[in-house]
């Protein structure tokens, strides 16, 4: 059974008692920023779905969406509290109780409720788009393709708002858009975390691999290669520049001797962390 939506009365009580602040001790990260952006996350103490932190199979779906099982955390502390050893159920219950016992803070919680509902509706639309695209085997109508393993399509989000996806393979993604860049955090099945920042043009910056970079390799279809040239390295001791046909971009591979130490991909590509490959994609066809 799919997780149940949080009841509005529960959301209202959580919002009012949140103090407009992450519940983690000493954290001042707001839930609603000065521009009215919802920049925190509504979190379960005992997970809503099997396989997630502190899931209790004895709980009913009603208990999982109950007020007592929910609290607001910032993105950082939501991820940190996924550690079930450091943060068992009793610890998070204590954090929630102490936070709610703090002096009340006056803020417009109705705006927060509206923002949460907007996020809910965006997520519903996103799921519908992805499912429809899979059925039609097309990306038509999805304006922001993100080439990461397991997610075929994504969307153009509102700046400063967090979104979350768990795909059919159990991989967990978090997204936030800021100033034209999509920040993507991917949690793999073994707990390793990959991080990317991409824009709509397909440029990537500040990527972080979950495994040592020397274990990866670049795959470029022979049909796409126009030329390969040795160039002056900016990383390591040597570099190879591959120019792709049809002006679809370039790929620079960096090596320390024979050891791969990184790549600059100015072309559409996808990264498979299971096989540890960076694959250049064929150009889109209309």
C-alpha cells in the first residue's frame, strides 16, 4: 500500500509547534525562509516505507502518518538522522519533545501549510509525468531531463524547494534548484552518496562520486568519436581530449600515469555507480 498523505490538521499542529526551525538541537535552519520558500523537510521518526530508517512493520499506515511520528528537519539533519545507530526512535522522540517544549515563535504557519501543499501537488504531477513517459517511452512534456541512473525524467522545480524521489530499484534521490542549477543527491543501495550540480544545458559542476574516482572509467561509443588528442593536463600527469561528432561536445579524461583521476564531460552523459562507468549518450533524435 502507498504511504498515506499527512492529514491537514496534523500538518497544522506540526507547523505551529515547529517554531519555524529545524527540530535538531542547536540548529537555526528555518523551515520557511524570509522569501516564503519552504526549505526544510517533513520527516518520519519511524519510516513510512519498508527499507527506510527505523521502519516499524507493526505500525499501521495511520500510525506512520500520525503527529507523534513526524517532525521538521533541515536537509542536512534529515540525512544525518538516517543513521539508525546514532539516532534510534527514542532519540528522535526526545529531540521532537525538547524542540516542541521551547518557547513559542510567532510566524505565519498558514503560508507554510500552503507551501507544503504545493510541494505535495508538484510531487504528484512529477510521478504522473514519469509514469506517463515510461508508458509512452518518450520524454515529451518533461522539460528538464536529468541523466542519472534510474531516473529518466525530471522537472523544472521552484527555486529553494526540496523534492524527493524513491525509484523502483529502491534508490533515493533529493533535489533542490538554486539560481538555475539543480542540486541532486543520490543515495545508493549500499548507503553510498553521489552528488551532482547540473543546469538545463547539461553542464555539470561540483560532482562528488560515492566511490574512489580511480575505480571509474569513461565509455564513448566509437560512432561518436571525431578525434582524440593528447593535451596539456590540468589534473594529473596527462590528459586526452575527445572531440565528438556533430558538434555535440567534448570529453577530457585525466590520468595520473595510467590511473584515471577525473573527466570533464561537456556533453550529455549518464553515470552508473553500480558499474562505475561514465557513458556519453547518443544525440537526441526528434
